[in-house]
């Protein structure tokens, strides 16, 4: 067998600071949202809560990735990140429904809103989310987990800018309907991101081929190797939200083991497709007279 692993950069401090700052900001939005009767602030608090959960999930995945396997959990605890992502998505979908219901009620029965309060609180959000995004910026190109955290925080900063604009409109025009309307726009943003999270985490929990991995391209590469006569039992799945595994039975043209070929396959699958954990089983026979179902196994 051939196995390949990457060791992620430690962003523990960035996660801790980001989670603390955003949790404090969520509490501020809830307090001032209730005080000012602003559904926009409450909706944005719900959005930020989802991203804090996302940061926690990403942090947990980074930590659990280094845990050793045990006799009971032979892959370690990598899959907990998938379960956390699925729970996160379900929680956010429930929040979206509650915020939408209240927004419709506010449109039918408008309530006064403190526009100046919205502006100052949302401006604080722009600063906090901007700083948090900056802390993850240097790792966004080499780690999908860190990239997700960066994009979440950058999007939050953009949403907070939208809330500031809604507050300015209320302050200038007194049109309070902009508050529930803008909250529905934020809900649409949450739903857009959450649906992708729900779909991907559900697919990963069902051992589907992870998004971004072309199964056909992997199959074509393996079948195209000069030493390979046939290929079967090709499986590609996510060990976690950040790691991809692949197993395959490869029928060789020559009945001999080949450590060089094993290393080449593992290296190319990693470099071309981002597959970190590769397991190849060689089957040796003399094609075309020997069918793969009755091939003599030579596993490494």
C-alpha cells in the first residue's frame, strides 16, 4: 500500500481570536438589535453565528487531523468535521426560516427602527470581520479549510457594509421597511452559502466523491499508465472536510511488484487531484487471458 499525508499549518491562534471577536460581536448585535427593533441586526447576528460555528468546525478539523488512529477508530476522528458541517448547515436552515417568518411579519406590520444604532453596530462588524479575514489571508491558497474561513469572514464584512447602507437609508428617509427587506437579502446570502454547505456535507457523509475531484480524470490517468492493463474497484471519498482518500485495484501487465510505480501513482494523485491518502492494490495476471475477477492478488 502507498499512503500520502499533508500536515496543515497551525492557525490555532487565528481561530481563537476570530471566534472570540465574532462571538462578542454577535452578543452586541443581539443586544442592540433588540434595543433598536432592528431585524437586520438580528439577521446579521444569525449569519455571524453560522460563521462562528464554521470557524469552530474548521478549527476542530485542523486539530483532529493530527489525531492518531486507534483500534476502534482506524481512520482517527477525521469524520467528525463532516458531522459538524452537517449539523451547522441544518441549524442555519432553521435560523433562516425563523428570520424569514419575522421579516414577513415586519413587512406586514412595520415597527420603528433606530437607524443610527444599526450604522454603528454594523460598522463595528466591518472592522471585526475584516481583521478576522486578514488573519486567515496568508493561508487561503494552500488549505481549503483556511480558505473557507477566510471567505466566510470576508463575506461577513461585505454583508455588514450592506447593513450600514440600510441604516443610512433609514436615517435619511425614515423608511423602516428597508430593515425587514434588507434582512431578507441577508437571509438569501445565508441560504446560498448554507445550501452548498448542506449539500457538500451530506455528500461527504454518504462517501460521495468530494467536490472538485474529477472521478473520470482519475480513472483515465490510472488506466493510461503504461504498466496498467486494467483497473477496477476505484473509490474516492472524503476522510474529512479537508482530506481526500482513494483506493483502487490495479491490474499490471507484468506479474511483479513495483514500489516505484506505487510512489509515482501516490505522488501524481496528490499533485494532480489533491488526493492525500492513496491505497493501491496490485493484481498480477497475463492479460487478456486472465480476467480481473480471478486475478492473483499481490497487495502492498
